[in-house]
C-alpha cells in the first residue's frame, strides 16, 4: 500500500478505534522521521568522506609537485649564493632553470597569462593594473609581469600598464 492509499485509508471512516488508528499513524510517522534522519546522516557522512578524499588527493598532488620542484629550487638557491659571492651566474643558466620550472608548471596544468612586454587588450578578469594611469576594459595595455592560471582558476593576474 503506497503513502496516498494509507492517507486515504486513515481519513475515511473506519469501524475500528480512531484513537488507536491515530496512534498507529503517529508511530509510522515517527519511524519515517527516524529513517529520514538516518539517511540525512549518511549523506552528510558521505560528503565529509568525499571532502576528505579530495583533500588527500590534493595533498598528494602537491607533494608530487614539490618533490619535482625541490631540485630546481635547490639550483636557484645555489645560483643566488654564487651571485652574492665571488662567483658570477650566467644569464643562460638562469634562463634555462626558469624554463625548467615553467615546463614543470605547464605539465601540472598551470598556464602563463601574457608575457612581459606583450601588447594585449585589458581584461579585468585576468589583468591587474599597476599604479599609474587609468586602464579601462578593452583598452590597449602592455604586460609588465605575467599572471598564471590553472584551468579556470586565476592564480595570479598579469600586472599591466596602459600602452603608451
């Protein structure tokens, strides 16, 4: 018997005791409320478990990225040490290291927004104006520092100035 049939049966006159019937329906409603609360608790537990799994996946991914990035950061630190001491650092070596870092980030889905010196049209969703003149949507700009995105998420907007 479905719910509508039960309600109809409860409403139409019956030969039995109406107080007993009401008590029976109240017990049934209480049982349904208890089951609904159990189902809601299961859904919430599932959401929390999924969030925990997503966090674990993100942490694992970050760990793998940092493991790949660590040797390159070590090279950068060694170059900084040499540059502040008696040694010189060749520009070619620094640019090669930067290329390796950009390649690694690209493999992880990070894309550069613009390039230093590039001319573009201002888009406030991916560009941020450096201090100075007013820059409006659609006006010509020059990229001073690139930005970065990962998919639709903007990690850092490109820093731009009005094109002179």
